[in-house]
């Protein structure tokens, strides 16, 4: 009976990864091309909405909603919560079929709320289906599967937008019809998730305390989130959580826009936007797969070497971007000076490094939260997403006005501080055996 129980948990991780792959094939592709698509709509249709503002609103609402999300997940359960949250993503992508200012910003508000529900429920469901021995493996598998989302939509963008200086109405309609279909398929796929069976063995229950103990009421869930936020370890981890929001803003919105705005790339700039997104996805998948395979060594030697590896990858990527792209490229089309001749291959290398580094941070954060807070996973993941979304919103707002070098400087400083905070927490619990963490 125990074997079937653990097989079912692994099945759930696979289905969860596939579902998120489809949902975020729609949403991540949408967010990466949003600025470029809306700029083209402004030229062709006098559209006045702003992509960075839309994403800023989205993450601002996301950050606030994270405090209500644990209560919602407690009330509805993680599977229903994920399904409801995913439908908001579907509606947001669907709104781009005919861009209108009111629907753009209303959709941003709705998907911000839906994102808080989706990710908090996902973290809870992940913890229910993992234990201290499988958490690192499962986080790598889930991340590798979900980040395949960056491949398909961006591959489409590359072949359709290559050689195009603007994006036509027909091209936009075809793209967002395909993305909407993918998002809806991902939502329906969530219905295939199954509730893990609780076995009578005490060992099985100890491996997964969150199945046996969950918040009694939605109010209890909210109180636990606030209480957890006050602990020294979580406050240190918040430094890392904050950095993941800023770097997510950069790789998911700013970098692709900067590449497409760099007129040194000529008519290939919009096509290179798609290739850039693909190689960010390749970096995410390679990182997630590699770190999943390294799970046993992670349990033995700690997560800090992987976090440092991701940090080095990002520092190298930032330096390449600094040399390769004009300072004003995040904001406007430009032929501004660069420190080296703009090189398409270097732009792709930077994309891969951005994705690889991001996967190292997220896989280790998921593993750490799932094992440190098995009984308060909703609260732990809500705090993670709260900090991440707050800084993501800040990042999208300053992306409208700050030149590239200042955005990169913010990333370097926040990344250095965040890595230090994560390592201090990791070293602080190093005395606990790697087969299981004590709850803070």
C-alpha cells in the first residue's frame, strides 16, 4: 500500500509540472512579448496602454493577495484553488486578442489575484506530495517540466516575428489564440490531479505531516503566515525572495524587450526576442533537470553550492548584457552606443545564463520551504510569493524610467545581499540531518 501511495505522489508531481508547462506557455510567452506587442498596437491602432505598467499592476495585486491566499487555499483546497487561479491566467491572455486599455489593466488585476491563489496552492500541493528525501528531486522535476513553457511560445514567436519590424493584427491574433488554447488545456489538466491516500503507517505520516495537519480555519492560516514572517530565518530568506522578484522582472520582461529594441540587430530584433525566450527556457530546463538529478548530493552537502552557482551565472549574464545592449534599450527603440559591437550570439548566451541561474534559485527555495515548513507550507510559500511579487512590481515600475546600467546595478546589489541571507539560513540549519529539517 505504501508503494502505491508514493507512486501516486510522484504521478501528481508529473501532472503538476505538465499543467504548469501549458499554463505558463501561455502566460510567460505573453509577458515576454507584451511590451513589444502593445508597442506595435500603439503604432497601428493608437493604443495607449503600457506593457510595463500592466505587469507592474499585476505583481502589485499579486503581492497584496498573497496574504489572503493561504486562507482561500485552506477553504477550497489546493487542487480547486489551482484550477480557479489558472482560469484568471487564461482570461488575461485571451484579452490580448483585441487590446483595450480597460481590459488590459482589469486583466492585470484579476491575474494578480489568481496568481497568488495558484502559487500558494501549488506550494501546498507540492509539499503534500513530497518529503525530506524527495523534495529536492521533485522541485527539480517540477521546475524542468514547467519551464518547458518558455520553449513553445517563444519558438512560435521566432518563426512568425523574424524579420518583422512591427507585429500585425493578424499575427497578434494567431499568437494569442494559440496561447489561450494552451492556457485552457493547462487548466483542464489540473483536474487530473489526485488526492494522495493517507496510510496508517506512522512513518508515512511523519514523512508528510502537512497531509495529517492542516490549518483549522482560514483565519488560522492567515495568523500562521504573519507569525512565520516574524522569525529571524524567514526575514533572512526574504532577502533572497526579493531578489528572485527583481531578476524575474528582468528576464521575463525587460531583457526580451531590450533585445527587440536594439536596432543594431536590424530586422532580426523581434525574431531574436523569441530565440532569447527559448534559451532562457533551455537554461531553466537544464538547471531544473541537473539539480533534480543532484538531489541526493544536495541533501548531503547543502543547497548553498547550487545557489552560489546560480549567482555566478547571473553576474556573468549581467556583464554580457551591460556590454552588448544600449543603455536606453529597455525603454525605446535605439541605435545608442554599446561597449562592444552588439552580438546576437552573446545575447543568446546571456539568455541561457539568466534561465540557468533562475532555476538554481527557485528549485532550492522550493526544496527549503517544503522541508523546513511541512506543516505551514501554505504560509511559507505565500511569504515567498509575497516578497517576490512586491519586488517584481517595483522592478516593472522602474523599468519604465531607469537606463539599463542602473537596472543591472540594482540586480547585482540585491543578488549579493539575497545570496548572503540564504547562505546564513542554510548554514544555520546545517547541524540538522539532511534526511529531515526541524521546523522553525
